[in-house]
């Protein structure tokens, strides 16, 4: 049986979970090359959510303790014996990051509905079109994705809000978030994100506060699911 997770420090949850899994490996519960229990079982035994376990496994993969084989499971690496005793911080929890973005950008888009002008919408339409073209040409549209969200924040006229939106977006370049992106992003997921951007744009064009907030929060929740919470991409 795996030990129940105990809150013994205030580090990020994925670090604490990763430490417990690594401790089991170092104690010999799982030898090099062995397959770890499915993430569903790990989550149940540790008393945490499956996305939180997934974040912890990604952290262990980044440090070289495990290897994630999509569709086949998570396997202990021989280098795990040389792994650190405690998991280093690898950026904000992607789950918490997307929750923060939803709270912030859901409020930002409501403010923008009362301020939006036809001139301000023009660059937003261009960002959506450039994202569409990039996807069609099989190019990563991340720069246009970022521009879309920052353009909306800039419409508030509040430089602090614009800076916060940009800083939260750029957290996706942290080690843990970058590794998740490598595993989750595809032309299909980017196309889904494009359609969600189009829904946000339509709501802003109609100045519909409720629709705009709903569209933005739905987009960020869907992004979170694609990133760390989707059951379509089982690891084990």
C-alpha cells in the first residue's frame, strides 16, 4: 500500500507527490525498468487528483527518475538512484496556473466588453487569422495565441492587468509546463483552441458580457483539460 499524502511542507503539491513516489522507488518498491502503478491507482492511494499525479510524474521525468511512455505506462529509469532527494521547483502547477488565468482573464474580458471599439477589434481579428494560417501550414501558432490574449488585456487600458496576463501566459515555458506541452499539443488541439478564440471574438464583437466571460473561461478550462486533465491521453 502506498502511504497517504501528508502535507508536511508548503511546496507545490506536485513536488510533494513526486517526493513520495521517488521515495518508494529508492526504497526498492519499484526496480529500474519496472512499471509504476497506473496513475488512477497512484491518485487513489495518495489521496490526490489524477492531474496532480500527472504533474508529479512529469516532474520525475524531467529530473530523469522515470520515463513516460504514452499508452504504455510510466517506467523507472536506472538513473533514479542518482536522483535528488527532493523534487526541485519546475514552475507553477499547470492546473493552478490555468485556474489563475481563468479567474483573471474571465474578469478582464468582462471589462473589455464595455470598452471595446471597432478599431481595437481589428488587430484581434488579425491575430485569429494569423493563428488560422499557422495551423493550416502546420506551424506552431503559440505567438499568435499569446498575442490574442495580450491584445484583449491591452484593451482594458490597465498596464498591470496586461503585464499579469502576459506573465501567466509565459509560465507555460517552465520545465514542467513545457514538457506537458510537448506531450499534449497537436494540430487537433490547436484547431480546438482556434475555434475557442473565434467564440471569444464573436462575443466581444457583440459586446455580450456574459457570453464573453463564458467563452473565455470555457476556453481556458478546455486548455487545462487538453494540457493535463484529458482522459483521452492515458499514460497507463
